[in-house]
C-alpha cells in the first residue's frame, strides 16, 4: 500500500545544489543575451523581452540563494552525524 507522505517543501526546492548553480548560469545567459534578440510580433511580449536583461541578475541570484540553502542543509546534516559519533 502506498503511504501518503506530506512534505512542506515543494518538489522544485528539492533539486541538488549544483543543479541550482547550473540553472542560475542558464537563466542569466538566456535572459541577458537570448531574450532581447527575439523578434516577437506582439508589442507587449517584445517589451517584456527587452526588459529581460534587467531581470537576469535577479533570477540568477535567486537560484544561487537556493543553491546555498541546499548546500547548507546538506552539509549541516553530515556535520551533526560526525559530532554524534565522537
């Protein structure tokens, strides 16, 4: 029988720290360099694409903060295990 386990942490926050770093690099490059070059027929979407370079650092910082949180959580668990053995 399947257990119904509830976790307060959403699934997208459970990604490894190194994947968050890669997503930060990818999102920065896409928003900074690729999005402004899109030729969109809708004027609103074109304006959003032109605003994307300003949002690139914000998106990258959010992913890097997530990576730091995940790395801290991972390292914190191993440090507690080492101190209990002594």
